[in-house]
C-alpha cells in the first residue's frame, strides 16, 4: 500500500485540479451556456455553409482569430454587440434564429436549413442534433 501511495505521489500533478470549480461553474451558468453553445454551433454551421475560416470571420468582425476561436467553444458570455457583429459578418439572424423554435418567429435571414441543426433541445429529444 505504501508503494502505491508513493507511486501516486510521484506522478501527481504540481498544479491542483480545477474540475470541481469547472463543474460548479457549468451548473451555475447552465442557462446562458446553452445559448452560448447554440450560438457557437449556429456560427459554425454558417461558417461551413459560406466556406469561412476563423480568420475570415475575425477579419469581417474586426477582431482576432483567437477571439473567434474562444467564441466557437461555446463558453463565452456574449454581448449583444458581439452577437450583432456575428450576424453582420455571416449575414444571418442569430437571435431570431434562436427564438424561432420557441416563438414561431420566422427570421428574415436565417441560417439555411441545409446548414442548420437543432441545438437548444434537450439531448434526449428526437430532433436533437438532426439536420
């Protein structure tokens, strides 16, 4: 037993794990994180549909490629200004598109059906992640 503990201590990371803090963050912020993730996926769909790279989108938004990468991870608390820049750069209606399944609103310039997936459904819903 002592050898096992010594072996584990030898291979232990010098920095403490932050898994608990990250799990609590995800739990406490799950509502806005769902929207951030949905926006990230809608953005990725539109980028793929238009053939944009992260660099192309960054140039159109007037930001860095690193910031676009951060947005696309779906864990960024996006401002209305950033969402508006995404909408303008990609020529889509993100907010209206996110609300459409909820309110029945038809966006004037939504993500094309061929590039759209459902992201705000519950994972066990039949339409989750389908094209």
